[in-house]
C-alpha cells in the first residue's frame, strides 16, 4: 500500500501541502503535486500514477473536466480517483460520482478520513 504513487491535484498550494502531509502521515510517501487538471495531465504524460486525489474548483481545468478526461482515455479509465472538495451539495456529489470518481471527501477533512477513503477505494477496485 505504501508503494502507491499518488498525484495530488489542487490549485491551492496550502491545500496541496495539507494533502501531502496527511498522506505522508498515513504512510504514502510517493506523492506528486499538480496545480490544476491541465498541469495534472501534463505530469501524467511524463510519469505514471496509480491513484489520483483531485479538487473540483480549479482554474484552467476543473476537477470534473479532469475526471472526465481520465475516464475517457483507455490508459487511465480505471485509475482510482478520490475527489477532495468544498462542494458538499448532494447534486455535486452525484455529478462527481457519475463522472467516475471512486469516492468523495468534503473539506475540511481529517487525516483518518483521507486514509479511510483511500482504503475504501483500493478495496473496491
């Protein structure tokens, strides 16, 4: 499990730092950061990842568009995706799940919540 290679996508440098630190405390050391969906896709051209954590609200390419692009590409169609966002309206959660995210976390979150959600996703793929 600790050999998971995670791409953390969020436009907020502070939130990325929180996510990276949370992941490291949970035993996930191999984390790459991206500032939005476009940046994430560019990094995915260079490196391969086996788990994505993405925000929804980002400039250039939002999280939902990013998820749709991943799900539309045969190489990334099955990639586990956890969406971490402030959007807590039921319709937003349904939209994200329909787009193909494997699970959803509403900010703010605890380290235990992130670890639990990652484990849930991994157990169901």
